[in-house]
C-alpha cells in the first residue's frame, strides 16, 4: 500500500509533533517545546555571535527538515530481522527533490542532504526591486522531471511572503502541481502565511514559528555578510 502525501500529513498531524492552526489543514507549525523555543531564542538574540547563530540555526533547520520529510509519501514494506522474524515497516518512496530559494534557502540544503544523501536540489533566485520592492525571478534550475516529483521547497524566513509566492509560481510554470510542494520554513509572519495560503491553498507549509516579527537578519548572519 502506498501512503499518499495527504494521508501521511493527516496521520502525522494527529501525532504530537505538529500543531494545527487557524490557517487551514495545509499549514502546520512544529509543536512548541523547550528545545525549539531555546533555538528560536538564540536566533533572535542580537548578542548571539555568528558561530553560535549558524550552529543553532542548523539544529532548528534539521528539526524542520525532518518533519518536512514526514509529509512525503512512504510505502509499506517488510524486512527480515536478524532473528528471522518479519518486521512490517515503512519505506521512503523515491521521486522527491529539494528546491532552495537563494540565498537563505541554501542554508537548509545541508540539513536535507544529511537526511537524503543524494537528493537532487534545484535553485530559484528571486530578487526584490530596490525601489518598488516587487519580487522577480532571475534564475531557476530544476531536475528535468521536476513536474513528476514531490518538491521540498526550502526558505527559512517569510516576512511578506512575496519571495515564496514568486518561487512557487516558477515551480508551477514548470508543471509542478501545488499539492506536490511542501514548503519548509523556520519563521513566518501571519501576513505571509495568509498571502501564501491565499495564492496556493493546496501547497503544504511547515514552519517552526508564526510571529508578527520575522528575524530578517537570518541570511546576513548565517552567511556572515552582516
Ligand atoms: O517574505 P519576504 O518579504 O519576501 O522576505 C523573505 C526574506 O527575504 C528578505 O531577505 P533577503 O532579500 O536578504 O534574502 P536572503 O535572506 O535569502 O538573502 C527578507 O529580509 C526576508 O528575510
């Protein structure tokens, strides 16, 4: 039996690691716990040095990536144990890929590779016009068969949501159905959540925090260009 992304989403949502929100069934927040709150606190603290920032950001990224992988399809399988028993388990299905939104989305690539060693990772670069603040896509590269894959779209900060909206539009132009995209995010504002959900109601979104203030220093500090 194959477990669809949706089946899996519902199964996982009823467990303890995600919180349902008022933003519909496709928007999930990691269930807050002390560990997650500590990581978020360190990342928001202006006194956190760059080395610590990257270290703790990578830890939070790993948690979000692990949970995002729970949204992908798995199929039933059985294996033989060392004592000759049969263990009924699950097998991760192939046919997935990552796509990072440059630049801060690239910070999430290693977390994904640590879990899926040889996963293909595409890239999208969205630039905001300095005067009009209009976001536009200036570069995009995907696996040839991206339209047939489940796509884990990685971007850590959603402030207005404009960057993500443009990136998802490009994926859709390349034939990726909305329901096959899982957005992996660390910090999201309510405005961005509304904006992205309004544009793409069938896309799945996983974040670690919904807060009116996004830590927009993330990319600068993670990559040391602040
Ligand atoms: O949801 P949006 O309003 O589109 O904003 C998303 C992010 O993009 C901006 O960063 P920046 O342009 O520095 O991108 P980067 O961190 O990826 O380099 C902004 O400071 C947010 O961190």
